[in-house]
C-alpha cells in the first residue's frame, strides 16, 4: 500500500512540474513568434536570411532580442539588439526600443551608432 501511495505522489508531482515547465516554454514560443512577426513587418520584405540569435527575459513584460539579417540595399549583414515591451498576456508588442545596431565589416561586428 505504501508503494501505491508513493507512485501516486510521484505522478502528481511529476505532472505538476511538467505542466509548469510547459507553460513557460509556450510563453517563450509566443514571445519569439511575436518578435519575429514584428521584425518581418518592420522590414517590409527587405530582410533576407533573418536569424534570431537570442531572446532573453528582462522582466515579466520586457524581453531583449538580438537578430541578424542581410540587407540587399546595403549588401551587408546587420545585427540589431532591441528591447521589446509586451502586453500583460504577451499577445502583442506595445513598444520596441533600439539598443544597438551593428554591421559586419571585415568579418567583425562594428557598432553603427544609429
């Protein structure tokens, strides 16, 4: 009888841990999706080879995203770091703030200053 209680307890704890972890990964996936959509809309079809390098949570509604792409007008690879502020439910971006813009030159990332 003790073994049955232990098994049930382990299942309940295991389910609880998996449920919490899954919810966080769903939130991360939604944030990543909304950031990609925002970048694509801002780029108006001019971005090639878009790569999301990182997305890091700064607080409950703000995330820092780093992405790079090829710009066919400048014929250069560009990397942008931005802070994205989301609604409480993380469904949409309310504000984006540019942190840093870099251009790849001679194989190195160089900050542009704009």
